[in-house]
């Protein structure tokens, strides 16, 4: 299914009087509003192919119908999001949940939809049908060299798929670890993992990046071999300049200061990218910004400050991806909400009075520093985000238009009540 541009134009015309009123107010309130709008226009968030179907939990899954059953349909769904918000111009594929057959045809379809291929993701946390060796006791850390070699070969194959699609990075997330004390030797697990990662890194094209994602716990509950940012940093530092740490917001222990982690990784030049989501308790995979929007703002504040300090390009120098899974919402509506939350947090961070904040910090004026940050967080930037969409051909209210056009109903009519592939 494709959206007819005239629906977007009609929607924008209907909304224009209200939007212009809000925009005038926002521009009065916010210094450099036009510069913020330009940055918002350039900012794109990659949509993971596995978020387009209902996720489910280990207790059950409640698919909503019309879910994509092929990679082509997944691209079309991301194309729908991008047509609506003009900020979802990339897709992140997962191998082997998505195995591209005709790479050129997929590239052509993506180009038609205005999409590019972001990081490709490998999977050695599940056993696949016909797989020779099991990952039950880990993949890259495994005590058996044959298991490690199989996992390395899989990652190299994922890189080859990514190359054929024009992707420039691979994200490696390992579930490797242990469930009980004594099960593994921590040092041996680290050394095996490092040696395996070195072989994957050696197969990386010159202009590629390797992102090493960490996670505190689950599915292993005693130890995880890449369990936190310090461990990921230790590996990527040894691997080389093309290896970076990837931060997934849901992969921390409760109350971790993620904004400080981001700041230090940026300072070290080793922050590679993000998986956005939100959580209350653990890796809850909830909609970005739905639980802790202030934390999201503080993270973006560090991102903007840290990237500017290093002269980095906000839009291109880090990988921005969503990683969430949905059991009760329409996945496309959820993704529209997630991207909106990211754009709002980014716009708020851009609006922080950085000179005043620096001065408050140098004077140890704690109250003033808090006021400056909270002023930015409490300022309504939604009209700037909407204006950026309008200027790039998107809809002023993507979610409202998605519902008005009954997109899901049309997808169900087109595809039926099918299950998505993957999760
Ligand atoms: Mn992730």
C-alpha cells in the first residue's frame, strides 16, 4: 500500500490555520527556531524490520492483522511511516528473520520509497532450523571452537547481505553469558568473544562500522559477556577504529544514568549508535518517550552537547534506530509515536541555552542549571517538529492522518490477518 500525496496535502491544508497559530507562538518562545527546524528536517530514525509486526511476550502474542509477511511488505510499511513523517527514511534488517533474495530489487524498492538500509543485525541468540551446532551455551563465547566458527561465519554472511543492500554497519548483540555461578569462566568467555569479534571485524568493509550492543541481563540471568558499556568499550577499543559501542536504552540495570554513559562514550569517540525504546522495569520494549520523557531529553541534551564538541554531524555520524516490540498497540501507530517522541526530545535539546548552562555550571549555580534544562524540557516544541515535516512533504499530524485514512483497515484488506515473519 502507498499513500497518495494528495491525502497528505489535503490534511495539511485542513490543519494549516491551527498549525500556523502554534508555530507563531513557538517561534516567539524559542530562539533559533528556524535553525532547529533545519536540523529536524535532516534527522532520520531507522525502523527495525521486526517492529512492524506485533511483538508479543513469552506468554503470548496478539497479532492485529495486516502485518507484513515479506521483506517487500516490511519496506512498504516503513515507506508508509516515512511518507507520513519524513523522518523514518531507513530500515534496519535482521538476518535470518529477513533473508534478502534479490538484493537489487530490494534496493530499487527502497529507493522508490525514499528509504536506505541502516545497520544489519545478526542473530546468534537462537538456533535456526538446519543449524549444525547449538547456541544454547553461547555463540562467540562458546568453549567449542566449531560453535564459535559457525557464529563468526553467520556474522560475515550478514555483512555480505548488508554490502549488497548498501548498508554501512552491522550491529552485534550477543545473548552470551551464564545462568549460574560456575557455569563459565568469565575470562575465557571474554577471550573467546574477543577472538571471535576480531575475525568478524577483519571481514568488515573499509567504510563500515561494527556496533557492539550490550545488555545487563536476559536471557542469561547470572552473567552476560557483553553486559554493560564498560565491557562493550573494552572490546571495541581492542578491535579498532571501526568498532563502536551501541546503547540500547532498555539494556541497563534500573536507574542507570544513561545520559552520563552517552557523554563519556562520545568523549572517548566510541559511541556508535542507539536503539531507542522505553521501560519501567527492564527491557520492556515500550514506546520511546512513553515512560521517561525527561530522561530521553537529558540523553539528547548530552548527545547534542557531545556531538557539537567533537564537530559531529547530528544526522549522519551516529546510528539512530528504534528497537521495540509491541503487544497491545498497532505497530505502525506505535512507531509514529516513537519517532515523534525522538523528534521532540531532539528539538528540546537543540533549544537548550548552552552558553547560559555553561556559565551556571562554571559558577556552580545548581538552581540556575536545573532551571535552564527544565525550561527547555517544558517548552512546547511540537509546532517546530510539525513544521519540519510540512517543509519536507510529510503530514502535520501523522498519527491523526494514519487513523483518518484507516491505513490499518486497508492493510488488513490487502494482506489479510496474516502473521508477520520474525518474532
Ligand atoms: Mn537493541
